[in-house]
C-alpha cells in the first residue's frame, strides 16, 4: 500500500486542496488582504473585473487566511449597519447598538430570548450589554463579562 507522499500528495487519485495554497499569499499582512478584499468586493458587486485580486482565487488561501478575510467582511458589515442605524437614529428613535438587557441569575435564557427576538440585520450592530439592576455603563467591560 502506498502512502500519500509516494503518490505525490494524492489521496484516492485526487490532489489535496492544500496543494494549491500559496504560502506567500497566506503570509500577506492584514492591510494588504483588506485592500484586496475591498477591491474584489467593489468589482464583484459592480459586475466588472478590471483588476487582478487574490480574493477572486480563494483556492490560493489556506483556511486561516480565508478566516482573516471573513473577519474583514464581518467588520465591514458591522460598520455599515452601525452607520445606517446612526443615520436612521437622526430621524427616528432607533439605537445604533444592539442592547441586550439580561439578569445575572438567568443569563443564558435571557440572552437567547433577546437575541431570538431581534431582526437578523440588527445582529450586525455593535453589542452593548446591560445587567438588570446594575448601574454600570458598558464601555466594553460589561460585554466582556457577559461573554
């Protein structure tokens, strides 16, 4: 029986996906990947492809690099949702944050109930946590404690 090394990295006659990953692409700094992703996204939604982008060829990236790119996407969506909510709050009473008010004694149940009652687009807003009966202002510490 041959091991995968003697078969040139093939398993059952197929080339492993990792054979296409490019180490140079995977080691690019976040700023370069973010720029490439923004350019790819603009071209993708405008239905034009004038400039080469690495994101158009995801097989060049390993799973960790793809995760980094997805985190850029999540941050962009959160920022767009917050900007949209801020603009709407000028004309309505909408809060630009997703505020979760929970009790410490039923933390999980309260959290699930609040999150389940939210519209999916609101889940992209920045999170603010309030513990019932406490005066603490959430500057990040309360949210970390909630997690």
